[in-house]
């Protein structure tokens, strides 16, 4: 499940970047 989200810590954003790779 890949979604673009950016929380205060950027953890979900980092997960999104890893998923795109």
C-alpha cells in the first residue's frame, strides 16, 4: 500500500520514497 503522506516526523514520507524505489 503506497500512499503519499507527510507527518510531523516525515516517517510516512520516507516509507513512500522507499516504496517508489
